[in-house]
């Protein structure tokens, strides 16, 4: 089974389901308001876990009208479909 915790892991399946816990802005000590997001993706040849995470951050930032730098993924999971 591939190591999806490694950002350099190649995505070789035709489709993945993903879940992510996302925080807006920098993380601070204590509780940070977060949002659960989920979706599916059809990775392009050569895609990696890191490129998928970058896409999720970009998607979330665009959807919420905030800079990508203000998006932090604190937890994620990937599953081959």
C-alpha cells in the first residue's frame, strides 16, 4: 500500500477520494477553528501527494476568497476509488 504521508508518493490510481481538515490563517496554541472538506480527484500523470495537497489548498483559498498562504491542512486522508 502506498505511503500517502509522503508528499513525494506518486498517485497511480485513476481516481482518489480525499478528506481534509483545514484551518484558515496561522495556527496558534490551543483551539483553532477548522473546517472538514472532502472530494474526489482524477490525478494527472506524474501527480504526487504533495501536488494534490497544493491543489486542495488552492481550491479552498479560491472558494473562500483568501490567500493560499492563509490555508493550513492539519489532517488529510486519501483513498483509491
